[in-house]
C-alpha cells in the first residue's frame, strides 16, 4: 500500500511501532527467571521491571528486524513503543478523561482468571478447545422429602458445588414441577439448603434437565443469579485451590478436589454415574492453562456509549471495512458488547493512575490523577496534610494503550482534534482479521471519543499465515516458520509475492511449492532483465540510443506505426496498467499479483521476448532491432514499476541497472493510465499465436527434432496473409520453419494430400509436408509396432473389466481406476490408428 501510493505521488507515512505485550512478555521473563530458581516476588516490582527492560533490549527487536528484512517501507526514525514516555502520558490522560466522564468504574464482577499468570484476562484472550472429559451425575436430596425425593444433576465441574446457590429446572418440565419452590440439600456441605427454582434458561434436554447454579464460577449462572437476585459464592482462591467455603476440601487444587469429591460422593451414595463427555474448555491464549471464572475486583470501561459512535461511523460510511463480510461481524460484536475489564494483575505495563488512601476503603475512597504529585495534592485537599496514599498495583490491559495508537503516536493530547481531522481522511489500517475486536474496534471507539473523528477511513483485513496443512502455527506443534529462514532459502521477494497473492480476509497456507514457484518467477524476472541489458546498444553508441529515443508509446499514431508483435505487447501492457491500477485502488492485491504474473510470464517472457529475437538476431533492418530494443525497455520498465510494491528488492536492482535511471524505482512515478491500445492488433497477434501453437503441437506429435527446420504453406484470406506474412521472421523463429520455404497463399498447396493439415483458427490454416518432418516408411514401421503393444495393453485392461470376480470383489476406487485407464488406452489407440492410416495413404501417394 505504502509503495503504491508513494509512486502515485501521495505523501505517505507508515509509522512503525510495537506494543509491550503485557501478559506475553511477563510470562516469558517469569519462565526465564524460574529456570534460575527465581520468582518475581523475590525480586520486587522495581527490579523485576528492570529485568524485563533488559530482556526487551536483547530480544525486543526480533519482530522489528523481521519486518525490516521483509522490506516494510516504514519511517524507522519515528519508531514508537507503547511504554515510551509520550505514549505513556497519553494513556494516563485517556484513563483520567474517561473516568471524569463516568465511563471508568471499579467493581467486583465475574472475570476470566488465569491462575498461573495470576491476572484477569479478556474474553477475547480466551480460546476454547474441544477436549475429552466427563459428565458427573449427582443426587441432590429434596429437604423434608423421603429418600426417593431427590434431583439428579449432571455437571462437568462437581468441585464448584460448594458455590451452588440454587437448583434450577425448566418451568415446562413436568418431571420436576412438584419440587419447584422447595429446598435442595447441597451434597457434602453438612446440610446447606438452596432453593429449587424454575427458569426458561434451563435446557430440558441437557443431562437430566436439572441445573446447579454456581454464579461465582460460571458466566451464564452469574447472569442468571444477577437477574434473580441470588447470592454469589466464591469457592476458589486465586491460585485455583479451594478456599474455606469448601470446608474439608480447602487448600486442594481444583482438579485434585474434583477427584476426591467424586470419590466421597461414591462412598456416601450420592454419586449416580460418570460418563465420557466432550468438553468445551476455556484456555488462556497466552499461557495455555484452563481459565477459571472468578469473582474479582477490577477496573472496567463502560462500552455502550463508545460502541454506539463506532457503529454509526460504519453506518454513515465514514469507515469502510474490507472484506465487506467482516462489517457484519464488527457490527454484531459492537451491538452486543460487554463492559471491558481493563485491569491486569501484572507488573509490566502502564500502571493504573489510581491512588488509595491509607486506612480507607479502597472501593469507596480513591483518587484518579495524572501522577503521584497530583494525586497527593488532591488527597491533601480532601483529607488533610498528613494523609498517606499508595498507587493501585495493577496495570492496564495492553489493548488499552494500543487502542490509542493512531493518535497517541501523532502527538495526542497536545494535537488538536482539528489537526487529526485533516490527517485521517488519507489513512488506512491494515491488520489481521483475528484482532478486529482486540484492536481495530477499540481504536475506532477511542479515536472518535478523544479526537472527534474516526482514526482511519479504511480497514483492510488479511488472514493468518498457516502451515502447508492449514494448521495455525504454534511452538507446541513445532510448525512455526521464521520469515528470516524463509528469506534465506527463497528470497524476500518470493515470500512477499506469495503472501500478497492470498484472498483478502482468508487464511493462507504457506507451502514450499508456492514459495518455490515464486522464487522461479523472481529468477525469470532477473533473467529477462539480463536478456534486455545484453541486447541494448553500448553506452558509447550514441546514434543507436538516439534511434531508440524516437519511439513514443503514448499516442495512437505512434502505436500504429509499430510492427504487429510490438503493437500487441504495448497494447496488452496499456490494458494491464489500467486493470492493475484499478485492482490496487480496490485493495484487490491478489488480483494484481496474478495479473502481473500472467502478463509477464505468459505474454512478455514466453512470447514477446522470443519474438524480439527475430528483430535482434535475424533481421537485416537496424530500425527493426531499434524498435524491439525500445519496446523491451518500455514494457519491462513498466512491469518493474507495477511489481515493485510486491517485490521491491529485485525490481529496484533491475531498475537501477537499466540505462538513464536517475531516480530510485520506489520514488519513480506510477505508469499513466488510459494509454492507447489497438484491439485489432491484439486479435491479429492471437491468430499468429494460435498458428504457432498448432505447428508446435504437430512437431511434437511427429517427434520432429527441435533444431530441424520444416517447410510450411500458410493458407488464409489476403487480409490475414498480409499481417501474418509481415511477421514471417517471427513465425519462422517460433515454429522452427524454413524461412526460404514458407508459402503464403489463399488456397491449398499441390502437395496437400502428403501434408499434415492444420486449422489454427477460423480462416487461418497451414499445411506441413510430411516428408519434411519424418521418414514416412520408418514412421509407419514404428507406429505399427507401437500399435501392437498398445492393443495388448488395452486388451489386458478389458479382460480385467470383463471378469466378474474383479468387478465385484475389487475395491470401487480400483475398478474406477482400471476403467479410466481403459478409456485413455482406447483414445490413444484411435489416435495412433488414424495417424498410421494417414501415413500409409501418403506412402501410397
């Protein structure tokens, strides 16, 4: 995008930077310290932060180096980091302003808790996986009833029963209607009673149709409890061991408690059965451990008013999301958004700018300030001179600071909203679809809130890079591909081209075959450049260079003066420039790559370069050589320009090697559009191509030696003969024809019955004398022997297919395979018989 728009003459800036990756970075450093037998609490917060900064200095540049090696055209002098002083000031300012507007609050709510990391994690940072587990059936006796009065509950997490505050059934479930309003006894709790309630939320068909409500450890139960006013019990400590609410199980790890609990239930006769069940397990995206729903005091942002503005931005057309299908996902997420838990129990990140008063309730008495001095001043104003304060130990979610990135990196809060409005209309965000909610939506919400406008007008979403089998890359699978290793083997340009050919928004399977193919494309481009350079006049040959300079390609009159092959390739190029420019403007980068690949390889390299050799090596006219040299330079130069955004290194190297290139390719002007093209010339050259292919096919069919030149009679109307005959040197070169024995006529030649007749296209035919191509008698003998062998193979296949034992007993795919081989053998037999009959008739003649 940047390279394209720069060449189009637009001022461009790709401002590079990295975020501090709070959870991931702290996790890595904690593991490193653990290998040394050190825990972060042993070091203290200040020393631990110093260790992380040391680690960042050593390893933090890895991704930046990879991006540089990939040819990212950034302004590296402006590289930013979310913990830079200016950006950190912007983060604090954003928190303060949101709090002043009543959009940030503190409270104890159910969050996703990571026991190993000892922090809350976002809903978006929890990944669910299908894993084998068990469904436990447990008896809950009905208080005051007989031994036969009990409800059987099916649960995947029996250890949470100590947090049960109700038992629920569906109001339409007649099996349990008599128990609604009564009390159930929670097993192994020494008789604790909970109400039996009814709610449509309960699925009659899941398990037994009876649900234990544990609002302190299940998100759905939590919402139901808040709706019905049920109490909330927390049975777990933050390290995922059971707390004192669990009684005798206090101190046990959650999974150990599950085993012991089930054993005790079996002993007391309250265990009904245990059966295998496929679980949907929530795991931390960073640490990989099972996440625990847990009640915890956290800081939250009220999202609804922010989301409403972000939705309107799309509805009004102020923001465009590409591919379009992601717009629906964006709208759905924002329409159903929950408040955002922004606090993390970490030591690496932006510390929450909140201070508490020593001796006061931290939930009721706190101060939000931009720094410690301001906080102390505010505290003294309210509580007197001798007040003591301390800062909240938590840090902000990394995505909070990343959400400010588009404007904090450009000077907010010191830059006015008007300045941002002047800048943003030209901006584009390009990112992976997997962080549409993590990052994109939050940048939009924050941007509108703090600058009054959307931070970018276009969002382009690409897919993930997966391995060749379509699996997500992970260290566990051992399938992570380092781009630097790939560059070492295949080159940067081949890797970039491979990645850019993907479909917008769809994941890309990175295969060795694709990389190898695009490395071959890079080599083909290089070799084409070498060919052109080797066939240009020497620098000292001023008269030849002057002859080249007279050819212009931007006027119809100039185009029509060119020979057919040159009119064709220049016309095709001008059409391509329009198509490619349009695709670039629409962000159809895959289409751009494919269009350029096809034109360069199929048209320019395979046809025009080969055709130009007739001018350069086999023409006595210097002007014909000059026109070929001029066209080669013109077309190749424009190919390099259009390919440059994809393949910057090889294109720049070749561009610099071409004569009279005074500026770098990356700073050169994009090709002009709407240049002249001659459609009739394209059709005429396509006829020549069809004739060439037909003659080549016949040569291959009769195994004519590649170096052998043969005679030919080209039969067509006078109009077609006129333009085809003008390119006889090209046709002779491409088809290995004898230039002295090429006849152009409007009727069949006298030796037609001893020639192979070709219909290349409507109104264009050719006759190739058999005697020129093969020794007819020898060929008849060879084909006769071949026919005998082919007949034997065919008979063998048909014998197998006529055998009932084979057809009935062999696997279906084996039978189909033999049938297919028989069909192919029959076709080859027919072709060979016809060929042999034709040769035999020629011998008779």
